[in-house]
């Protein structure tokens, strides 16, 4: 999939009558920070400039996503990448990880991606947000993640092992990405502890934020029979009916969210009373990323996860 095809799929505007997802409307501090950071953290994935820089090395949108996000793990088997990403069909991850690495060495990929992401985020924010403000926010985020416990958080630990970037906008992006991977690893742990497989978790999550069944989870390449079996299992367990979460299903998914939030207590606590002001500031910067076409405009996409 090339970048333009990805934009066509994921940048479609939401339905005009779409309500704000409950998790956004009544966000906890951990969730509020997560959503405020998401477009910044994912800048290397959705920026046209970053995708163009990686395309010069033979990578398309999907190989850039998989190899770019997993590169810090090193030359691990694709099964390790699939296990840490959790949501995607392992065969797809194997194909993309193998193909991407055939075009570029991981160290070079990291360097290209780091430079392009820093320059692109500077372009998206620089006319409005000065270096001093970006540096201050980056330092706050860096201070919180630097001492955070990495136990069981493989992607977070791998990313944190990378050298700090010099460019202030690159530092902001990297710090936001560290927060994202910390929460992502914690989220995977929460749903594994709840006894869920990746397909059922995907369906629960998409319906929880307001997507129809399959619209979001269907992009993870699970075969239709596997996806259908997951939906049937959720219905048999009383969590889903006719594509809509039951009260029990919503309560169950809310519990996964609460467990994920609990795993963020250390980071939230490290920011202390600065979280509200920082989240508001970052949310404004993330809106600039959306306006620049560097993140999908659908609030459900931003809240998914």
C-alpha cells in the first residue's frame, strides 16, 4: 500500500452525525494526555514528507510503518514484532518486516526516519510554535519517561534505548512516541490479562469508540473466517449484539481502559500538576498536525487503542 492509498482509506471524514466517543468526552488524565499526544507521536507514520523520504529507500506506507516502529527492536524474528504489535495478523507482519528489511538496514532506516520526522514536525508546527516552547514540553515528557519502569514494555524499552535527538521538534516527537509505546505495551498487557486475543480486542475497541464492526479491525489483515469467529465469540459471551456493544461489553471494555490507565500512573504522577496545562498545549499542537494533513481527521481514529 502506498501513502496515497493509505490516506484515501484512513483520512475519510467521519459521519456528520458522529457523537464524540465517551472515552474522549469523559477522559481521565491518562487518556487526555494520550489523545493530546497521538498525532505528534504518530507523525512519522502519517507525514507525507516522512513517507516520501522512506520511499526513496524502497519502502511503502505499510513497510515504513512496521519497520519504522519495530526497528529499535533490532534484527528480531517477525514473530517478535507481531507479538509486540499484537493487533495485526502475524503473516502480514512477517511479509512486511521481511520486505522492508530487504531494502534498507535498520540503523539507516532509523536515521532517515528520525531526520525526516523532525524536519516535518518542524514544518507543521514551526510557524506557530517556537523552539523554546517545544523544548520545554519535550523536557517535561522526557523527564517523565526517563525513569519509568519498562518491565514487560518491550517496544517502550527498545525505543527508549535510542539516542536522544538533537532537534527540538524531533525531541518532542520522540518523547511523545515514548509515551505512546509505554501505553501501548501496557494496553496489550491489560487485554492479555483479560483473556482476549487480538481479533476480539480489535472488534471490542472499534465498537467502543463508535466504528461499525470490521471498519477498523478489518484493516489488520485477519482472514474473514477468523474475524467472523471472533465476532461470534463476543456475541456468545454477551459482549456484542448486532454489531453494538452490550452494557456488559461496554463495562468489560471500560475495565480494559481502566487497567491501562492504572499502568500509566507512574507517568501521570511524574507530570503532577503540570499535566492539564501540558495536555491542553499538546492538543493544540496536535490540531495543527491534523490541519497540516499529517494525521487523520476522524476523532475515532485518534481515540482508537
